């Protein structure tokens, strides 16, 4: 009979909707004017009731001439669950079977969208709008403090707004591990598993921390499979792509790639400015767009958490001292966190920093010596001069005892080439740059 309903439904709603939302439903009972439908899980149930129940009712009544006074939608698991609770009522349950762990502050409304995060944002919005198994699992990756956790909570909050009964559970992989360990100790593994397998939407944060933890990986693997098989939504975050997480079991990384992988990049100056303005508005801070732009341009870090931290610091300072928030005040209070652009770098500062770092004499650096311990720092100094001072090759040659420009070019090229692969050299350059600016 459901086949008939599906066929007719195509005249009322799109074929995709029929396939997505109606097809997985089964007819449980049909007696008199009472029809019971079984949905695979709560997500379906809620969505179905909100969107399609009326259409289905109409089809039963009008097309199939089945008097459907009451249509009850139940979930598969609710039948199973009942049995389970019947068995376990006597044992006292201490594992909290239903918490969401959601932070209400993290919403879509206060998330600033830009080029750096619009893909991940769109994917999260889609899930929050109910496109559950289209992007399942949804895997979000990006650097620290770029909004992964925020987005994840936003999905959970939005879903609960729409479907208050939905079981949404947010957990970080560390807390998952901790819970598992205490469940193991207190011999409550069944309850632990039960808790995770009961959810409709699992928000699993910082999955990279499971790497190398065999037992938690194992448990998570089974949880993942169980949820995935029953078409529950899973969202994961990580600081790297699945394949890049070291020591992560392959059976997991392949599963992570089954759905959609979305990245978040560091924000641009415009995005940072927008985030500052938004946050200032939320916190009732009187922030001028010019000052926001100044902070966005000059803060050393790309981390949004630190960006917001800078704003809080600035506003605290401003209210303690009763001073308005200006660029001057920002310079004063955020000094340590800002890039020192106005510091003038010269040939001499570069020479000084390089000789100090490598512990070589200036005269040696300028000499014709070609031993590696001298030639390497010399090449790095040349590279830095070219990068930072934008000077000509012959100018650099002059400083180093009248070398010709092709020798200089050769040195610079060799550093540039090494820089692409050599992690140690990349580190060295970073350290040198830092001391140049300080
Ligand atoms: P991650 O989980 O990627 O390390 P978080 O989600 O914890 O980062 O974000 C760090 C802080 O920055 C949070 O306070 C979050 O609200 C804020 N944040 C990050 N990105 C944005 C954004 N695009 N708009 C508004 N706030 C943001
Ligand atoms: Mg996070």
C-alpha cells in the first residue's frame, strides 16, 4: 500500500522528496481509521510530520479511499527502546542518557560568513535544514580557533529549535574517551554504548585526538557504524583532513570521507573586521570600523579566538580607564599581539639577527669563506634582504664583499627552493623574522 502512496505522492511533491522522505517510511499497522507509520528515526519522524503528513493523509483519504482519521508516526528505535528499558529498569542508571552539551551562544546568527568559511557554513546550514543523509558524515576541518566548534553547535541549536525532541549530542573526542574510561572502570559499557547509539545527531568534535587511542577508536568505530547504518546524522571536526591525521586508523578515515569534507580557512582582513564588528555589537562595545580594521590588519594571529580576545582586552582597558576605543589605545594595549610594521628593517638589522642566530662573526659572513657553517647563514641573510628590503641583487652583492649578482641570485634561489620542503628551514626563517620585527 505504501508503494501506492509513493506513486501518488509524486504528483504532489518532487520525486527527490519522495525518495528522501517518504520511501524510508514503512506502514506498521492499519486498522479501521488508524494508521501507524514507522520512520527510521526521529529525524525522519519530525521532518515527515512537519512537512509531509498532510499530503500523505490526503492521499490515503482521497486517492486510496482509506479513511485515515489518525496517522501515528513512530520510530523504529522507539519500539526497540521500550523493550530495552523494560529489561534494565531494575539496574540503577547513572550514565546520563540524554544531555545535549550544546552551548546556546554558538548560533548561526552570530557567525560571520565569508570566503574563508562559506563552504563549511553552507554544509552546516544544509544539515540544520534537514538534509540529513546528503552530507553524512559531514567532516569539517581547519586550524585552531577558526569556528569549527561554533558551527557544529549552531547546527545542533538550530535543529533543536525546529525539532525540540530530537536527540542531539555534542561531545569532544577527549570527553568521549574520558567517559569511556570511567564506563569501563564502573562496568557500565553497555550504558555507554546505548547512550551514543540512541542519538539522532552526533556532533563529534576534534576527532583527531582519537588517533593512537586504540580502545576509544574501537568504540567510536562501532558507534559510527551503528549511527551511520541507521541513517543518523554525524558531524565531525578535526584540525586536518581525514587522510592527514597521523596514526588514525584507515577504516575510520575512509568512513570520514563517505560524506562531505568541508574546510575552513583563516579569515581575510575583511572577514576579521566583520567578526570584530559583530562581536562588538553582541557585547555592546562601542567599536569604530576604523579601529576594527586596524586590529584586523595588524594582529599577528589568524585565530578568531585570539582576535576576539584582543577585542575583550581592548574594551576592558577602555572601560577601566574611561578612555574611548581608538587606534592609539589599541596600539597601547595590544602592543605584544601586533605586527610591528613601523619598525624599520635595514641591512644591518638583518646581518645582526643572522649572525646572532647562527653564532657567526660578521666578518666571516662578509668574507669569501665557503664552508657550510658560514655559507648557509650567508645565503639566508641574502634571502632575507631580498624578501624584506626589496633591494637589487647587486646591492646585496656589495654588502657581501663584492659578489656578482648571479652568485647572489643563485644563493637566494637555493634558499627559496629548500624552503618549499625543509621544515627546519621554515622554522628558522620564522624565528629570524620574529626577531627582525622585535
Ligand atoms: P575551533 O573549534 O575551530 O577551534 P571555535 O569554534 O572554538 O574554533 O571558535 C573560536 C572562537 O571564535 C569562538 O568564540 C567562536 O564563536 C569565534 N568564531 C570563530 N569563527 C567565527 C565567525 N566566523 N564568526 C563569529 N565568531 C567566530
Ligand atoms: Mg573546536
